[in-house]
C-alpha cells in the first residue's frame, strides 16, 4: 500500500529532473498510480510499521470503503487533469501535481493521525506552487491567501494532534494509531476542545462559511486544472477528516457541536449559491457553487443518520466528478475567449454546440438533476436534513432551486442569444478536449443510474459511526 | 586542610582540548608568519573541533555518563553532553563559514584591520594589502569552550565563568565586519554594554541564591529549596538569574540587541552565533531551572510563561515589517526563543518530556539558522551582501537551487511537516500542553500563524515575483560553504522525515541530574 504513495512521489521527482518529455513521464506515472491504486484496492494488506517510537507514530496505512472511493476519485482525476493541462502548463506543474497526488492519497490511506497530519500539511506546498506559478495576474496574492488560511487551519489542527498525544500518553504509552485513539476515554472538556480544533481545520479546508473566503480568489486566479485538483481532490480531505476524525474519534463532542455546525452548513449552502448567482467571473462562480455543495456535504455528515452519511460520502465523489467537469469545460471556454467574464460572452451555442452541450450536462449534474449522479446523494442528504429538523430540511432544499438558477442563468448568458461578431472564430472542442470530458460525463451518468456500488462501499463505514453516535445520544 | 578536587580528565578532555586549541591559536598568531597563519588557524580549529566532537561522542556513549566531577562543578549527563555535541557540530559549520574567502575577492568577511577607523586611509591601506584577522579562530574557539562548559556547569560559579568565557569573544567577533563597519561596531558596542549589564544582574542573582542556600552547587540548592521552602532571597535570585539567561537567548523584554547584532555582525558570525549561543544558553537554563529551582516551578513557570508569550508575539509581529533579511531572521530568532521557552514550561519525564523537546528544537533550529545565514552570505551585489528583501525578488528564477534551499530552511523554521522544525514545534507544544499550560500553547499556535506569514512572503518574493533590474546575484562559494549549506539542508529534511533515531537518543539520554 506504501507503493501507492511512492509511485506518484517518485514520479514527481523524476518529472522535475527529466530533461526530455517530462509531461509524458508525468502522465505515465499518473497512469501507473491509477493502475497501482486499482490493484491495491483489492489485494494489498494493511501496512503498520513503527516510525517514530518515542512519539508513538506508526507508518500505518489502510483502505476501507470510504478510503477506496476517495482513492478512486484521486487516481482517476489526476491523469484526466493532466491531459487537460497539457497546453499551458510546464513541467513544474506536472511535478507538483504528482506530489499533490501522493500526499492526498496518503491522507486518505493514513491509519495514523500523525501521518494524516503530515500529509494534510504537506499537500499545501505543491498546491501553493501550482497556484503561484500558473494562472491569472494576481496569482501570487491568491496563493499567499490560500496558504495562510490553510496553514492557519493546519496549526489549529496541530493543537488537536498534541492534545491527543497528551491524553494518549497519560493513558499509558503514546500511540497515534487512529484505532488506538478511538479507544481512548477522553474527558468531556478535552474532547470538546479537540473537536473545535479539528473542525476549524477541516472547515477551512472544505471550505465552510465563514472561513471560505480563500476559495473564490483561488479558483479565480488559478488555472482550471489546478482548481480541479484543489476543489475536487484536496478539499475533500476536509470532509473526509470530519467523518474519519471528528465523528470517529470524538463522537460525543461532535453531537454536542451539531447545532452550530448545521447552522454554518446552512449558511454556506444558501450564501454560496446566492453569491454564485451574482458572479460575473465564471471561475469564481464555480468556486462558490462548491461552497454551497460543501455545505450540503457537511449537513449530511453532521445530521448523522445512515442516509445522511452515505449521502455525504457519495456526494463527495459525485461533486468531485461534476465540478471537475465544470472547471475543465470552463477552462476550455476561457482558453477560446481569453476571458472568464460571463458578460463578455453570448450566443456561443451555435459556434460550439459540443462545448455548450457538455456544459449543460455537467451543470445540470451540479444542480442535482435526476438521472445524473449528484441527484442520488443530494436526496439522501436532504432526507437526513428533514430527519434532523424540518426547518433545516426546508432551508437546505432551497439549494436545489438556487443551483438551477445559477447553472441555467449562466448557460443562458454564455451560450444563448445572438452570436457575437468576432474577428476570431471560436472553434468547438477538439479531440483531446472531448477525450478529457468523456470519462467524466460517463461517470456522471453511470453513478446517476447505478449508484448501488458506491452505496454498498460506503455502508459498512457508516454503520459503526452511526451506532456510536446514536448510542451516545 | 584543603583537599584538591578530583577531576575526571577522561570525561572533560574534549572541553579542555578546545580551550587548548584556542590558546595554541593565540601562540600561532604571535609566532607564525603572516602568510601561513590562515591555513594553520583553520586547520587547527577544524582538527580541534573534530577531535572534541569524537571525544564528546565517546563520552556520551561511555559509562562515565551521569557522574559529576570537580566537586560537582561539572556534571556529565546525557542532555549536557548532547548539547555539547550540538555546539561542536554547528561550530564546525561555523569554522567553514569563517574560512570562506571566495565570495569577496579573496578576502574573508572580517575587517582587514579592526583598529583602523572606518573611512580612514589606514583602513584603505589595510584593505589594499589584503590584510585579515586570523584571530577570529582562537576567539571562536574560546567561545566554543565557554559554551561547552556552560552546557555542563553544575554550580553557580562555573555557570558564571562559562557565561563570560563564551560572551566576551562574541562581543569582539560582532564588531569585525569588513563592510558596513560602523553598523557592525555599533552592534558590538550595544551587545557589549547590554551584555555586561545582564552579566552583572546575573551575578547579583547568583549571590542572592548563594545567600539563600549556602552552597554553590545546583543540586544542593535544589535540596535546600525542597527542605526549607522558598524565601525572598531565593525568589529574587531566581528572577535576576533568569534575566541574565533570558538576555543571552534574546527573550522579550531583553531582546533589543538581537536584530541589531544579527544585522551588524559579519554574516558567518551571525550564522554560527545564532545557533550555538542559543543551544548553550538553553542547555544551561534547562539545568538551572530543573535541577536548582525544580521545586519552585509554581513560581517561575507563570513568569516564564508570560515572557514566552510576549517573546513569541513580539518576535513574530516585528519580523513581518522588516525589510532586511538579516533583521527579519533576527526577529524570527526572537520568536523561536519564545517557542523554546514554551517547551521549558513542561516537566522532565522519562519519556518524551521538556528536555527532549527543547533539545530537539535546538537541533532543528540550529541547522536551519546556520544554513539560512550561510545562504544570506552568498546573495550579493556590487557592494557586498544584499540584505534588502526587495532585491531578493525573483531569485527563484535566476538561482532556483539556492532559492529552493533557502525555502527549505524557512519552511523548517515555519514548522511545516517533513522538516525538522515541525517535529521540534510539535515537541515543545506537547511538552507545554502536557504540563497543562494550554493558554501559552494557544498563543504559540497563534504566533506560528503570524510567523508563517513572513517566511512564506519571502518564498513568494523569490519565486513568484519578477526579478528587478538590480536583482541580487549569487556568488559561487568555496566547497566549505557549499558543504555546510548542503549538510544543513540534508539534516533539516532527514530530521523531519526520520526523526526517530535522534528522538530515541534524547529519550535514552534521560534528564538533567544534579
């Protein structure tokens, strides 16, 4: 299982020094990671080696159903993004992307909190350079803002990490294995502090209101392949951590904090969607829709019913696919028009029917149209929201209406209406671009009609969490 | 009848060797011809340090560990010997940086003739003749000897003597910069005056503590304090002695010399001093507070806690507004003192406790600061080193390797995972939190966030900003400096990825003994 982390990491190093055809090498390593990922998913045993004995740190990796879904999402998205990025990114980006993949996979595999933390923080360095080296004119500022938010969150998480060490060494010998930490009997006050620290860190990552402000700036300035890796892979670590660590390790404190978290999630849902409607910059728009989606995911997690959690896990996968498609399509569009401003585009559906069609499909998937993937997960989350409290459900449902508005209105402004008279004719998607989008769109349809396998992968992970929480109540 | 104290030469010879090499250096200065001095001094210093390091390792691995010698004046225990070894390691790097002559047209970073007034014809003559001060090596060796004694001092007098032996050469070395000499001399004077005051205060406190306990030995003081409880004499003594040590480590409110001295001193001196002094001072401080004042923890912990909070906040905030890289690193050193003091708040345990945390932090910080200042000495313009951060903009494009290495050191100081600084930070925070000092840890986390901002801003400047017309250039150094930088970077990364062996070594070394 260590191999799954080592392959992309080695790939990053090799890509960085390879003088000839580095992008091809990077792509090769991404494919190799995909293969290794698929193989380890079914065959590899868990890893558990002592790493730093005095601190109780183990190099421990394992993959449960939830981990498998996240690994699958990651290893699939990276090569797709690489193909999309080929024209306007140099080899530095490819090397960083592989490094990012390695650390992201490590967070999803980690069975030791210390390892999780190290990977959690280490993802930021590649992400920082990916934002800073390619993108809009203000990318350095955006990269700095991104990094400050994330590192701030990370340091707060460090507080929780140390708290666990103190509790664990008081109880005997220190150990950071998540399975050992789950056995600890942590006092109520300590548990609440640890929860608050972890939740802040994951809320910054995910992101949630009110620590979301880095998101739109980053997606606006970064290139779209970078945004895909950030929003669709990296941000998932936030919600992944909420489930794995908040619910898994401090369930009582999680139940204690649920009302506040639910309110924050609701604000994120509505506020993100309303802001998205008002955006003129297409990339900001997509970034803010994610704020709304992460609100829904968080709501599903903390409503803490079986449907809610399964829905949230599914949502993480589906949002990853749908938003990746949205970003990439937007990127193709922007590379043709040279601007991300919606108001400077109109009537493009005649010149670029394929582009318009894929945008509509991906957009409607984002908006939760039945038959496309996100619908199933959204319904499950909403059911759990109504279970939690009818008012919460009512507010959360507005997300669907608002999502329809921002997707369709953006479509209307960009693609319908009289065509622009342009000196430069706008060409439709070429074969490479279609090739990038086909797997994503197929996945959207497939997961929409056949969500069964995803649900059955998530079920066994969710059941014990829900049991613990309901026992606590 | 007076009995002469028994001295265990078998465990003390590394210290004595360093001091002997220092004396030999003075003799060389007097008798060797000018042309031969540089090579003689450098090889003497290097050989002495390597032999002393080997000796220290042998002592650390030997059976004599845990004994005191010289009637308890010197204590050979695990943490003490570890910090001695650390001092020797960074001093080896220091000698290599001192000996760098390739950066500035074949002369070292030290003034040609320190006695020549700046701007006079005497100075020009000295420069033209290519004079240089090879006295810096014996001076440095005296300081190293003092630091090694400071790490293992078991009584108050030895503590004071060691403090003076290590301080006086530092004052001199600070004033010896070849370029911007007025700045350097001002820094030296400031350092000397404030240092002299703080030594006086330290001595006063020492006398009061002796008055309380009737003994110079730290272990005896600890016993008396445990039996009789504290008294006004002891409290006052603790306070005054703490002032002396806090001054050396650059803690607020005794920090004001730090940025000036870091900026004014020749960069090789800054590199070595920032690492070595901090190691020695914290080793002595740990021993003093745990062995002698261990029972008075309820009294000094809150006070040190307040100092730590102020030091972290002030150091980190002031570093943000600095425009000179050496001053910025100076204020960052202040902030690091605060983090180290946070670690001091913990307790000694058999497992991973305060001592281990602080010593690991010192290891991580020592290598990072040595390497960072070594790189600062490479970044130059027509008039010597370029301190102004504006002119560092775009360095990542013109010199990616140098900028990347500098980034590694900065990230380690910022405490990012997979660098040594992260484990160090984790350790000191864990030690303090384990002792229930959560308010200080909260402030420490807040200060870390502030500190990250200025470290990352430099990285942003180097990599994401377009180079200006007068962008600084990177001179090619000799092998010695390259090796120092490479090894420091390697240590920073290796200690971050596999800290296990060093951590185990520290745990095995145990705590300070009386």
